[in-house]
C-alpha cells in the first residue's frame, strides 16, 4: 500500500476501496504444512482501516478453518500505528500479536528488534513472492515479516488529452520521448504532463525514477550514492526540465486541487503504482471509464528497465506475542494462499506479491474502466522485473525528509541539482553515520 494513504486520500478510500466482485479461477493450492484446525488463540492485529477491511475479506474462511482463533482488530492511521509499535517495542510490552507494516517502515523495525523470526515459516514461499520484497524484511540472513502487496509502477495517461494533442502513447519509448511528448501536449492543449509540486515536493517521484535504475539513497554496501552516481544527477536534472518549462502541475498531492485536476483531465499523465487505478475508479474519477490508459515506464537507455516500485506492505508477528502458532496461522491463511490473495485483490485491488496468483484468468481479463486494456497483465510483467534498490533502508524516513527538502529548493530554482544532491548526501551521512 502507498505510504501516502495517511495524507488525506485515506479517509475517502476507506469507504470505497472494497467495491467489486469476487471472480476468477480456482488456483492451485500451496502444498506445505499448515497449523492444524485445533490451533487456538485470541489475536490482536494492528493496522489502518483500509488494510484491515482488506484482511477481513477472507476472515469468514479463516474462522471456518480455525474456529478456536478469535481476532481483534485495532485500527489507527499509519503514523499512529508505527508510533505505538515503537513505544511497545521500547517498553518491552504492549505490542500486538500481528501488525501491518509498510515496506517504507519495515527495515526500521527489523533493525530495532522485537519482530519474531519467521525465516523457517516463510521458507516454502520464498520463491513464490516477488524477489525484491524480501530485502526490507531481512537482517543477517533472517526474515522478520511476510510480504503482502507490491507497488509496481507504470504511467497512467489520459487518452483524451493524448488524442487531442495527436500523441501516440506507443511512441513513448524513452524518457526523452516522454519529455518531447510533454512539450507537444502543453503546446497543443495547455495541459501539463505530470503532477509535481515545487514547494511541497515529497521526492517520491525521484525515488521511483531512481528505483527503476536499481538506484536509491545507498548502494548494496549501504554507502550513500546521491552525489556519487552520475545517473542520480541525470534523473533530478531531467525532472528539473519540467519545472523550468512549466510542464508540471504545481499542486500538492492528496489535496482537493490535485484530485480535481486529475479527475477533470487537467494533467496528461501520472507515473505511479498499481494502486493508483483504485483511486481513479473509487473517488478521483469514478465516472471516468475509458478516460485512462496505462503504459510501462519509458527507459533511460536502450534495453533498460521499465519497472519500478512505490509502496508495498507486510504482516509481521511480534516477539512479545504469547501465541505465535495462532499468529502464523493468521498470516499464512491471509497471505500465502493464492485463493485468499485473489479474493483480497479482486475485492480491494491490493496487488498481491504472491506470484502463484498470477496464473489466474482474472489477471488476463480486460479492464472496462481502462478502456478494455489488460492492465493487470501489464502490472504482472512489471512486478516480475522490479530491481532491488537502496530506497527502503532502516533510516528511510529520515533520508526521504532530507532529500525532499533539497528537491524543493532545487525545484524553486534556489540551487542546482548537483548542489541539492551534495547537500542531501552530506546531511544523510551526518545523521546516519553512513559512508
């Protein structure tokens, strides 16, 4: 799930995200030992409303499979959930049995300690889950959470805007093509290419564009690379062209003007994760059937990656839990069974990290909302090719805040891209003691 759900979109999504119907074929069962029906316990599960409502989609089946396990959900906004987790871990008591944790925060809690080691339990599923998803859950070769949903990124585009400008989305193969299309669209329609605010930029698009290249804040050894790898500067300078040439919608994300611009066809594209489609259908452009299409990210160089990520979440069991068998029964039932993940996906559009679901015919069905395009199939192809990248580290929140501040200054014309990256890199090294 997207980290930004706590920033204004969440409340509206909660009431609408469960729209849809269950369908699809009957997937093959995962053959691995599971907790017995006699397993008992009284579990407490923490999360936020959208995540909890999604998990509840399969709770009837869970109760039938495990009649001696009861579940109490505690719903709070993501930041409150994380604050309470940190307090419970620091105090040594008060933690739930299970909590939803986004990838952007997971490595922080893995490093802090207090999550149960589930290495042996998840081993049968290691090759069945998107490979890049295990990185934030792992420390010293041990695994501390089970991946739930992934955030494969593509470009959502307005078909009507492209048609009016005479731009064929199939002609956009490289980011230079994308920039040239932006200039044509702005000239012929007056509509900006993507939404990217100057003063309130959160640096998440920069993260997505870097992730596409297997880059992030740090390299595989944990060393800061913002001011070392020339591709990072190239990427930020590319974004700068859109600000300088007025090709960006200067509107803060998850606020009313931003919603209205997207829903009213006042922006041509938005590079974002698969969950953006849910937002369009449910509340940004609910009457917009046929308005939107999707194409893969343009490449930076011939043969380059067209895949990136934004978001993703897991379920983690806590070491404080006195009923880990029941907790694993819950996690296993909700996240590792293809039939459970398919029901959740078809009801809520939360894209599964469990690759054994992708063989279901549901993924090949055309989407009426997206003009008959097979968008689920497209995102399956994207998610299989997402590279590992040094974005979601144990200090991600701090790194993102420091980077966002410098990106804003660059976007406002107060410094160069090189200066912005040098300052962000120096601040991150100082705060995290990384090389």
